[in-house]
C-alpha cells in the first residue's frame, strides 16, 4: 500500500517505478540468535537489492539501444 501511489503515478506518466520492502516478522526475542536478529534488522540488504536492480535495468537499456 505504501508504494501504490508511486506505481499509479508511474503508470500515468509512463515511467518506471519499483519498490523494495523491508519486512520484519515478530518473534519472541528468546527464539532468535543474535545473528538472526541482526539479519532481520539489516537495512543494507534491501538497499543492495535496489542497487542491483537498477544496475540490471541500466544494462538492459544499453543493450536495447545497441540493438537499434
């Protein structure tokens, strides 16, 4: 729902849009190891995913322009 407005506007203006959501499940703290807690709260992971997605789009754009 948070990204719905972004997707609607991008559709209207015929622009690309994407979203990477960081979701955290609620567990009892005693059920998780320290590494698991850190992994759940790691905000760097979704940022890296977004960066890689943009790199892929850039490469596809370059390939499609070379095909013309």
